[in-house]
């Protein structure tokens, strides 16, 4: 199948990983990808975004910036049309973004199906965290795209329900969680070897990967380091605004030598760090997300602590392949981590089942690629039948 893939990502982060992994899985299965996307993304190191976009956000009014986003949609629309006329794709796959109706316009004009990947309700998310200067226009752009996609592919059932509440036809929705490339996670060091490489022999490693924010509450894990005789160690594989307060908390408690923050590391190095984890931490998550780190933890067979939220329960079952804690109890996260620290047999059981979960639930990018192609094929066949009936 020939797939025109469109997105507006201008940074190398979790979004970039999703795009890269899915397109590579599609290509492994023999499908052709025609990419329409900002070229500046490829110039960045992993973990960094566009300096141009950052400057625009800082120096122009929010309303003007949002109008520029919509103006970019016109540019993208022309780019999609140009590539479509050149390559004659079978379908259009778009990663949803706010103020980006380009794919819906192009699919209608070209009469090819649009599959829309939805990772977040961006109108709600941006309004909550950054503010929206043009809320009526933003809300229209989201509703317009969501309702006109031939297939909407939200990453969680929670997100699917939000889309349905906004008027999306449930028959057009197929939930497609994030996944893992099992080949990349088959060859990783044993836990003791990974620890030795990091100088953490004989330590009980509590680990977190990703961008660390204040609402993750990892300072609470620092408190747990003080409460044992020196065995526990916090390993943060990543960076973020909360790292300074974590270091400050560790210094105040006299455990700064038991906290390691690696900073941003290349994607292909992550597994060798996660392999050193005894306990993998998912301290919080927005309630519609499908966190990539969770699938990495599962693939590497780590004992996971995660919040008891509906989107997490789509993947984890308490006491089976993870330990879930009550988000409404401020002490529950610490208590869950403490329980795993003190219960080696429980850690072993959760670890073993975590690795099996990937295959049991088919949480791989290859499976996702298969489902995308199957959905596209059905839409293409439906279009063919509709045209033949009109003829």
C-alpha cells in the first residue's frame, strides 16, 4: 500500500518516536511511505525542539501565533496535494494537531480515505496548560478534523470516549495504543550487568525515564532513599524542570550520592539504562495518555508502579503486571514503592508478567501497522463499492 503520512511535529521527543516507529513498522511490511512534514525536525538532536517555533511563541502575541498555525495548514494542504498528485497514494494518514485541517481538506478533494491518529485532546490540553487565545476557532478546528476523519485512531479508550462525547461517530473509531519494537528490546544486558556498567552494583534501583515535571512528584521517592540503610538508588534517565528540585531535596536529606540524573540520552541507549531498574516508576500520567515509557518498562520486564487510572488499567492489572496506587491518596505512591522495595518475590512476579503482557495484548508497532493497513484497506474497498454503485 502507498501511504501519504502527514504531521506537523517540529521536535524530537516522544511524538517523534511514535512517528518513526510506526512508519518503520509499515515499511518493514512492504508499504511505501510518502512523508509530508516540517523538514527542520530532522536537524535536531533527540529531546530538542525547533528554535524558530520557540522564538515565535516567545515574541509574538498568542492570537497571532495561532493564526500562523492555521495559515501553516494551508501550506501543508498544498504540500499534500503536490505529493499526492505525484505519488497517487492509496490513503492519507495524519497525526492530529490543533489548527491542522489540511488532511481532511485533501482527503475530500482527492477522494482517498483519511486515517487520523489522535494522541491527546489538544484543545483541552493547550487551554489548560498554556491557554488558548482563539478558543472558538481552536474548538472548531478540532471538531472539524475529528468528525471528518474516515477512521479516528485514539491511543486509549478514555480518549475515544471523549471524542464520542464531542460528536465523533463511534463506528469511525478504532483504539490503537502505543507499542514497542520488540526487536530493539530483545538484546539488553541482564540487570546485574546493567547496574555494574552504571556503578550501581548491590543497589536496589528505582528508575524513571523521560521528561521530569513537578507533577510527577519524584521528590517523594527521594524521601524513601533516606528511610533505608543505603541500598536504594534513584536513577532518572532524562531531564526536565523538576530535576533541580529533586537534586535540592536529595542534598537536604543527605542522599545526593544516591540520585543519578543522566540528562537526555540517545534513544538507542535507553534500554541499557532501564535494564538496571528493579522498580520502574510511572508516578503520574494525564488521564487520556498512552505513555511510551510504560511499554518500554513492560518489554524489559520491570516491576512497575503506576497510578490507578482508567487509561493505565487498559494495559496494567493491579497485582498482575504492575502495582497500582490510589491517586487520591498523597501517600499511596510512596507506599506502593516501599512495598515493592521490601518484597522481592512480588517484584519477580510482576517482572515476569510484565514481559508477557507485550505479546498477550499485542502491544507492538508491527501489530499497530497491521491494524492501520487493515483499516485503510476496508475504507478503500468501501470507496470502491460506493463508486461502482454510483456508476
